[in-house]
């Protein structure tokens, strides 16, 4: 499934990208994620794009109390 324009890019595409690029260094993955955030903003998508595991694991968990 290949998107034809930026508005067709969704979470499923981003997750597939991260799975295909698991070997990226955390700093590089973060740079890609920042670029994806810009695309997310340009296309008026709510929230943020999915983060790669190397970034998501290193962030502190929110207090759920």
C-alpha cells in the first residue's frame, strides 16, 4: 500500500517504516520522527505520529495515578 500524497500517510505507514528501519541509531530515528511531526502538522492530523521504539522506551512513563 503506497500513499499517493502526504494526506494519505497514516499511522500504519509510519509503523511499517519504523519496523523496516529498526537498525537506525536513536539520534537518527529521532531526526526522522521530527520530520514526520512536520508532515503530521502539514496534513492537519491530530496528535503526533507513532514514535520508534528506541525513542518511546527512553521516555519516562507518565504518572497514571
